[in-house]
C-alpha cells in the first residue's frame, strides 16, 4: 500500500491527492487491464500501513495517470481496503515484508527477477476473464450507472486485498454491478460461487432476477435462496440470499468452501445476523488464506460509517501480547494457565497442548426482584466450546477435555427455531403433545397472528377466542392453538380468506405458520421416522389430561 500525501494543492477548486508510485506500479497502471485481472490474487502488504482509503469520482472519467496518481475527491463513492492478511489478524507482523503471492514458475513461464535491483515488473498468475453476451438495451442502461466507470479501480482493489468496503450513494449500481464484475473476472471458475446477502427476502429475489437479465443467464446460474423458497441448483454461480440462510450454511460448512466471494450488502442496517456474520467471516477469511484457497469479503453500503470498521482493531486484528503469560516457561517445567473466557477468542497463548474446559461461563443477568445486574454461572454455548477446544494443538499435537452435547442438545440443534421452542418440541413427545406443540411453536414464531381490534365487532371476536374453554385458563398459547387449528380446517374447505376476515386473523401470518409447521414436521420425521407426523387439517382439540 502507498502512503498518502494530503498536503497537495487544490486545482480548479477540487482537492487532489498525489501519491508517488514506483516503476512497477507505473507499468501496471499503463497496462490498464480492467477485465484481465487474476481472480483470487493476494499481494504482499506494507508492514507500516494497515488500511488504505481510495476515494474516486464517479461522475467524470479519471485523468491519465503519470508519475503521480491523482484522484479527485468526491463523496459519492468510496472504496476502503482492510488489510486482512493472517499476520495482521493474529497480531504478528514479522513476515509482512515477505511476498505471499510468489510461487515457482512453470516451464513455459519466465522466472521472477531475483536480483538485488528492484524488479521492473511484478510476476502474476495468468489473467482470467469470462465473456458475457448482453443485450444492447441492457448495456446502454448499465453505462449510465456511476459505478461502471470505476470497475477497474474496484477490481484491482478486490484482487489485491481480502477484505474491501465499498460505500456508494443509493442508485450507483453497487448491488447489481459488483457481482457482475466478479463474474466477468472469473471468480466462478472451478465450481466456486459468488454469494450475496440481502437483509430482506424481496431484495434477494428481485436482485437475482435483475442480475440474471443483465448477464443474459438463466435462473440456474443466477439464483436466490430464502426461507421456504429458492431456485438454487448445483450449477448456480451467483447466489442471492438472506443473512439467516448464510448463517445456516456456516453451521454445516464453517469455511464456506464452495464460495470464492461473500458480499454483505446493506451492512449499514446492522441487523443481528449481519453483525454475527461479520464476526464469523473475520475468522473464516484468514483460515481460508492459510489453506491457499482465499475467500474475498466485500462489505457494501450507502450510508455506512467506514470508520467503524476501519478503526475496529478487535474485529480485524488482535493487539500484540503484553503480559507475562506469553513468556516461555523455564526449561524442564510446565506452564499451567488458569483463564476466564478471555482466552477463548481475544488472546492466543503459544504452545498450549492440553485444554480442560469446564463448560461454564459467567453471564451478566438482570434480577427483577432486586433490580440490579449480577453475574450468574451458566453453561457455555456449543460455538464457545469449539472455540475453547481450538486453543490446543496450534503448534503441535494437542487434546481438549470437555463435555459433549447431550442427545437432547443434538436434537434441539436440528430445529430452525429459538432454543426454548426447540426444547418444547423435543420434550412434548414424551407427553403425547407433539402435534399440538408443533402448531404452537409455529404460531409463536410468527408475529401478529391476531390483528389488533379497531371496531367493536372485532373486539368481540378477539375476546371470543380468548375467553372459551382451556384458553381461559392457559393463556395465549391455547388461543394461538385454537386459531391455527380452526384456520387449518378452513383452508381445507377453501374458506381461509373468509374465515380470517370474520375472525380478525391475518391471512399472511396463517400461511407463514403453515410453512413453518411443514418444515418442523419434516425435521421431526427425519429424526424419528416411526412417528410419521403429518399436518392434520382436522386436528382434534387436546383433552383435559393433555
């Protein structure tokens, strides 16, 4: 990376940044190979600079670069590079001066310059590109997007770095064009997939259709995948999905081995899923780099505060060790370390061969009786247990002694619902209540099944559901069970719309509940095929014993 001189004079009222470059960079700029950049190339980084921000003008074409690169400052579009090499992520900067991208050339290639003199050219892998047959009207509409003029700058930044933040104004074409840039640069070669996460289902569906139309590809190549719905196939090369879908895939394949690029779109919304994904991907990226199968992470947003990510040193690199626990033990002795869960993620202690995990963690909880917060010792999560086990065996053989998940925990992990709902499903079978519990869990997973009463007749209808039979004593759970059961029966009689209008029940929520019931029923049948559970439209009410 290059140091930036911020003291350059202004020309025509526009502030410019002048950055000196060496002969190697100058020749690379003159080549101007925007579509023939090698996919997956990772170059060495300067040890003194951890990140770099390049702000480019998206309204006018850039000037021809001479001995100094001049970049006009415009707030409409910004590309920020996070130096995510494993040495920086792990707090080790000893080997930063070594080139991570060098390899021995083949017989038909010229070897890299190994003299003491500076190399005139940088040796790289052969260029890769994909030909796209676009329609004329599609190409004309793409040329009007501001981001298209910066394709070369964006792709050069992505090819040379593992983590990149792209901030651009709404409507600049980030969501639709960046996946196409990556596709044309060959990031879908060798069976790899470009993954794009969207915070909303509608956005995932509409963007997949739009990108497919612009690339002139079928839905088998550019697909989407959301909960209960999707058209992804084994031939998919660009996949749009919601945040939760990608989290579910990480649960099955932590390294996301089938992806070459992950794009987190609309990151400024800062949903819980997006924050979790950011934390997981910050660990996956260096792991993939160590396996010589790099994963690119691109964070895109229109209003994102770039400084929040760039200045987050705990997210992208760990500070160097400063305490005595990192000092080597005297010869002929063993080092025994007693640590809290701070050694779980924040600190990496070298030479650890054995880990004894108590399986407990202190959690800060609020006590309603006393009105104060207190630390309570609880069981740790499965993810935290795996992280603790990873402390052993980093520099040699190691072993972790820890408790395993019980059969109940393994069964609960199969259900895509909250843990308390998953435990309800597992324990209800012992009391013969599985059919009713599936309906209740599905209804409680959906918001606003019963609409707020605005008229007097609607209030009477709502009171009718809450004031009869067992629901009078057992509360909302029985109310939802009665509503779901009655709606399911009305649906079997093709009277669902009329039933929902009469009883002030939201029809879309009923349809969503039915989908969740089908999903949970299939998962239960996979766990125990002897149950043969079905979604019964004529479910009988529970008796007094149940």
